[in-house]
C-alpha cells in the first residue's frame, strides 16, 4: 500500500522541480534591488492634504495622486511597493499605473500615454493593505535608465479612514491630486486639481538587475533629504553623487543604485519626524532588496534638540556615539560595509539662537567630539568628511558663506555639489567584497 504513495510523492516532487527549473529559466539571471526609496513616516497634521482631499475622518476619497520618482539604476523589469506603515486603518488601493512623465520631466502632471502600464497586486488591480503593512506589485516589463523619471498614479476610490496616513513630506518633487479615477489620463485635470511637494503611500521601486548591481542605503536627516535643494531638479547631495558615479563610466561605480532613506528632522535616538534611526535601521537598510552598503549621516538633530548645558550635551554625545556603534555592529552582522559622514556645522555667527536655534558653543563642542569619534575609525569602515568640505575655515562652527542656504544649518545646492564631488567614491571599490560579522 505504501508503493503507490511513494510513487505519487516522487512524481509530485519531480513535477515541482520541473516547474522550479522552468520558472528559473524563464527570466534573465539577476536579483531585485531598491532603485528608488521614500522613507515612510507618519504624516504630520500640517502635511496632510488640504481640503477637499482631507475631510473629517477621511483622506483622499475618490482621489488620484500622481507623483514622479527618480530612478537610480537601469532595468527592464520593475515593481512598486506601497506602504501603510503608519496608517491606523486599512489602505484600500483601487488602481495604480506607471508611465514615463511627458518629456521625462520631474514633477510633471502629464504622462506619455504610450508607455502607460497598469500594475496588479497578486493578480488584481486592487488591494487592501492592512494597517502597518506594505504591498509589492507584480513585476512588469518596463525599460528604465539611471537618472530618469517615472510617473506613478494611485487611485483610492473609498479613501483611507482617519488622519493617520503614510507619506514622505520631503519629496522635493511636485505631486498632483484630483478627484476621480485619472490614473490613465494624459494629464491631471479638473477644477479640483492641487499640487504639493510630497509623496503619499509610495515607498520603493524595485528593479531586477544583474548580480553585479547593488544598492547603497543612506540613513539621514533633512540634509540628505535635500532641504535647501531645488524642487524637481534632483539636486540633493545623493542625487549629485549618483550623477558623478554614473558619469565616471567605471563599472564598479555605475553599478550602484541608491536608496535615500532620509527624513527632515529625523533623529538617531528619539522619534519625531519619522521613527528614530536606530529603530528604522532594519526596515530602511537591512530589509532593502539588494543592499550592499550602508551610509549614515545623522546626529545633528539629536545634538541640536538636547539642552545646551554641559550635562545634557555630555549625555547626548555619549548616546550618539553608542548608537553609531550599534549601526556598525548591525550592519557588519549582515555582512554590510558601513560608512559615515562627519556632522556639518549648524551655528550662526556669535552662536545667535535667534538666527539658528541650534547655535551654541557647548553644542559645537559635542559636534566636534562626535566628529572626532568618526574620524578616529575603528567602527565605521570609512567616512566622508563633509564637515571639512563645507565649514568656514575662519569660523569652523559655521557653514562657509558660499555653502549656506540661509539658515546656517542646511547647505545650499553649491554645498551639496561640493560634498558630492568630495565624496570618497573609492570606498565602494575598497569594500566591494563586503565585510565579516566580527565587529
């Protein structure tokens, strides 16, 4: 009686193996990488959409949102992730499309309809994402190149209940919203049209690429998120670094995709504008597809928010350094090299707190202490000395005037260009084989 059972089991196993082999041979060898990211965070009340897209207890009912995203690596097969990480209720997605924006323009409300494709999720055009979850679309064949734009249109028929939604306010790129299902429309039109520099719900674009291509995940605050850059120009410092690497024509550098996981106001040690960086490191770095390198440029808000007293600053300096060690330990445990940047100046002349609230001689001492730790090595595998690039040589607690956006904290585009040009790109070659998990 056992023989037929065994025979059936063998046949079943053989059939499974055949199917697996057929599936494996039906697409080019490669892997998924994160080709664009937007760090999901809880939308602050001031960053919720304006009425009529925001009514009492309901957001984006019968609404289409069209956004553009900056792709960082070439691919012929892509998929999209939509996040409900901070939604308190289900997020019912009705339809989603992807297309090239008209003329390839960032922030465009118009698309090239000849490139339009509808996304599905587990085979369906609609999907209800539970609170705290995300959904990954089914892959589509769609040619993209590095440093080009994609347009993503999302329609919510019933909207999301409540005012806790997931978004990213530092898009530096215009998004458009209107009533009705216009995900396939050539242009977003109608009397209800509004625009805002904000991404809602979309969180990652995955790209299927050869194994030689991998992702660099950047953890940061508003400086990496591009405060002081120009909307729709993609001139944050990581964007400019990407352009530099792509222009190098060096295969070791052109094979890097970027995942910018920064958020304005973010801190390492405490929630605020987005979850604390220690808490989000697994989600935003280790869990990203194809990640090979981690980069941390954060800490200014921890120092700046802490009281300007010797005791408070000694404590925050200790805590930031301890957190840096945690980043290194966790990255190395996953086999990832991890790099850091020195914290750039944030004080106004005379430590004038009216001009820049973070200004303080004692906070400056903490910045110098933390930077000394980064420069000393032993934990991070390499570092970029952004402080040395943008500080005023005559007043090291301040940004150089040519790099100051006006608030004495955020560099301007010239400053972002300077750090991108000074970035030690050779570290990607030096640590191309990864690291072990010893420390």
